[in-house]
C-alpha cells in the first residue's frame, strides 16, 4: 500500500540496509526539529527507509492507519528534509510493513537516537521567586487564550481575560471567574498570565492556589516572617489565585489576603481570581466579598453541544488523531457535564488508538462510556474504521455476544442455573434466536439443555413484554442487536 501503487523492492544487501538506516536517521533529525516532539514520537515511531527506486525514497510505515496521516501531513516535510540530505530524492512513497513494528533491527528506536532533552528552568519571570520557599507555580505554556474554545457559555469570561491582558490593573480589576469543576477556569487563568507575560516580559506574574497561599501564610507565621511575605506579595504586577472558595473558615489567611488585595488594588496591580460560585455565595468575610464585586465577574458555564464538538475537533487536531466526525459528534452529544469529562473520553479514544491500534468507532466509544456508567443510548449505526465483514450471524454468535455484554459464560446460559443474573441473558438469547434466526421453540429448547418448548415460548414473550416498559432492557437488547449487525 502506498501513495499510488506499491513499488517492488528487491531485498537489500547488508550494506544497503546500513546506508538506508543512516539516511533515514539524518532525515529524522531534520524532521524532529520541525515538528512537536509528541507528534514526532507518535507518527515516526517504527518507520524506516526500505529502499530507493531511482528518485523515489520508499518509506515503510508499521500500520495502515498511519498511511493517511503521513500522506496528508508529513509527506511534504519528509520530502523537503530528504532533499536536504540527498538532492537526488524527487518523491517519497509509502509502504505499509507490519514487520517494522517494535523491531529495532529494522526501524531505529527513536528514544535511543532522540532522547528527552534535559529540563531547564523557564527563563525570566514565569517562575518568580517571591521569598524563601515562595514561588509562583509555573504557568502551563499550553494554556493560551488562542487555543481556548469559545462558546456562548464562556464568551464573556474569555473577552474579559483578553481585555485584562491589554490593560492589566485597568477597568476589569479584579477579574473574578466562577463556574463548576472542569469547565476551563484554570485554562483561562493561566492563559491570561501567559498573555500578560508575553506583552510584558519583565512583569512579576504570580499564579498560585488558595491552598498554597494558606500554607505560605502558616509557614510565615511559624517562622515569624510575616513582614517578608507581605512585602513580597504586595510587589507583584499580577496576582492570580485559583479556587478562592477554600478561603472559607481560614480567618488568618482571609485577613492577610484582604490586606494584600487592598495593597495591590490601590497600586493598580491586576488581581485575577476563580471560584466555584459567584462572590455573594461564598462563605467569606463581607469585606472580601465586597472587594471581589468591585471589578468584573464572569461565569464560565457548561458548554453547549456546538462548543463541545468544537473542543473535541480542536483536541483531536492537537493530538493529530484522525477521528470520524460522527464519532466526535456522538461524544459531544452524550458527554454534557464539563470539558474535563469531554477530554477524558477523548483521551480514552486516543489510548484505544495508541495501545490497541484501533481507530475509535461509535461502538467502541459507547462501550467506554458504558464502563464509566455514562450509559449512552446509541441509535446511530456503527461508523469509523473498523467495519466488520458482513455475514449472517449464527446462534453461536448470539450466545457469545450476550455472554460478552452481560459478563456471564455461555455454559451458564445454556445450563440449568436459574439465578437472575443468568436468567435474563438466557431469555434475551432465546428472544434473539427466535426473532432474527427464525429458530423454532423446539430447536431453541434443545440448545438450552433440552428445555421444554413452552419454557422458551414464555421466555420470548416475557422479553417482548418487558421491552415495552423497561428502557434499560430495551437499550441492552438494542446494543446486542447492533453488535451482531441485526439492526
């Protein structure tokens, strides 16, 4: 399989194999400098030059699913880098070769040749030492206002953050963001800090949590260094504090924060705060609440369907994972509580791809949600890249599908046990056999340890009746029918 037709490759000599390996390592060094490291390690793992055919450079890929992505995203950059090494290369073609996977003798081990660079401290003021043992938490550089997906539920909060970056300490001071867990408040806080630093590289921007601030107050009291803590915190250009609801019942910390807030506010320094509730609902001193209400208060709400889908599209693009739009729409429709939950389901899909080498489908995502107790009601047909070969299911297929769904053994289902955990799956298997395979009641009875045909008749009738009034049972039967390709 290739960009056109698969080129025929003569078995190379040992000398040619070594030359191809060195050529590919040289190309990879150039590619590695031009793409994100995570993407480089994901998409160029277990790749190799398999040969040369005139001006064609034949590159081997370990998996069929990588072919589309390389053709779409990496063929141009691979050709460009290859031509820097060898001007005789005029074209890059791809061949899928499963023998490359996890085979360092054929494909270079990227971590051996491109080890993780040593960590270094971020330059400038992104890590601000305020006093002994007191520093700002490092702002996550991946959090930016540009990659925050804006929708109706967070548009005002995003606009306020942008305004603060243009004029810190101005009209929107303090800026107070509130909303439930996992809706993007921390992303906005850190993104705003990053943007202020980008505009004012020498600014002292401190990001911390209420818990850390409390611990610092406690330590300053213990070591009798309160004056030093007060002086240092009141000299920052922007103070960003997450989760201020945890100031509740901490009287001394509230006292210190009140005076710090006043000092910064009077000096026109920016204060940005977040909480899970609006100021008037916080269990804090009235004087603090009144200070919070002086500035801009913005809600970060639950995203609507369109925003959830946009977030998934953006995240999938960032991971460079090609997921069928119908699968993303399914996740957006059934994951409604917060962005964190949305990203969690998407990460499960990424893991499915990376660990099991399977592209996500509606069926696989529905199974993930079921295991996480999301229980989606799947009406859509299974879509994606795992379409099974169509064939008529057999009764053994029915038994195995019911067995997998309910986690009971086929032997127990066809045996004599009458416990409820076995009874319902057994009756469903009888119902499916009768409805879709046109099996007679007598034949079905024989398949279930020679049960009387009237027992089977009653079981089928019972399932038909229950499906009219029991939505959970209806979903279970429909899920098994879809698994078997019966609907």
